[in-house]
């Protein structure tokens, strides 16, 4: 979802792009990664690969795969990038935090994942640092856009099909449009700010229920009631953090000019994507 948009933007900006995915390259195979770095010519790497099935990560049979993709492979890519003089951008998540803070999360706040997916992503961050920080970690939240399955697309379909939907109203975060995140990643690669971790989401915060009501308004759907409920109404294998809000001050300081409000980004997506 993110990688496809980033490749489009890089190509439009005049960059030569090497895009790879399964089955051409298995990032959990260290030898395959080493061969790729040795045989291909490129200046930097943006790692958009991830095992994102949050609930599946709670399955002991699935977690080792998630850990390889989200953790061990990240460390290996970071090691190879650093040793070959290349830079790397790694995409991480709000799920590295426990969700209990009363304020938005800063980049240097203590981590404490409440689910297995978050632990696997945090391990990727740890191994990235252990490899010498060859670039930047970008944490993002509530991602949506073309070419993927996500909350916005799911709710747009349900709003048109049902008379009533119940949506969690006790989890708050910042929706992130892949088009805007891709533009940020391009600027990051071009500007090369101080190495470290950056938070990126569209400006502003909303609950899942509030986001669903915004989708309903943008689509002009009049026939479906959106009812707020608490998280315990939908028990799931993986616990979700209640507070996924990012403090975006560091990102604003490096890239002045403001971040696009989430509602404006949502409006653009819904106008462009046939749902």
C-alpha cells in the first residue's frame, strides 16, 4: 500500500527506482539480502515490508514469522546498508507504545508494546539502532490509501450496505494517507536531516468512530447510523493502544510548512479512489 505509492512518487520525481517484493526477494533470507545488496546499484533503501496481521501475531505459530519480517530482517538490512555506505528509512508504528499516556507520544518516550505485533516492530527498531543507525525510523499510524485493505475502505463499504454500524470510540489516533506519507519520505531522503526517529501522521486526532462519521459525511451517506461503543464490545486477540496520538513537533521543526489535516487528506482519497 505504501510502497506502491512511494514508487510512483519517486519515479515522478525523476529517481530511478528498484522495487522488489516476494517472490523475487525474501527479506528473511540473509543470503538473499546480501546478494541483492551486492548485485544491485542504489543509494538508499526504504523498507515498507512488514507482517501487519496484528491479531495473527498473537498466534504462537505465526509470531516467529512476524519477528523475522518485522525484526530480524530489519536488522540485517540496516547492517548491510551501513556496511555498504547506503542510507535506509524504516517504517515503524504507533504500536510500539502502550497507549496509556495522557498526551501525544514523542519520539523519545519509553516504549512498551501491549501486543505481539508491537513487540516485533520494536525489535526491528532495536536492531536498526544496533546496526549503527544507518538512516531514519519513521513511525506512522492508522495508514490508508489505494492498493490495500484498511479501515477507511472497509467502513466505506459497510456504510453503504448497512443501516447501523457500531464503531470503537475509546481509541484515538492520527489517520495517515499514504500519498502524504510518501511525500514526507521523499523529502526525508532528499533533505537528509539528523539521523533518528520521526513521527508522521496527518494533522489532528480522531477516534475510530469519529473517523467513520467523517467518511459517512464525505461520501454523502444518509441511511446508516454510526453508533459509538467501547473496545470491549469487540474483543480481539491483540490488545489495541487507546492513545495512538503522535507529537509531531520534531517533524514540523525539520520540515516547516505544516502537515495536512487528516480530514482534508481523507477527502482527497475518497474522491480519487473508487470504493
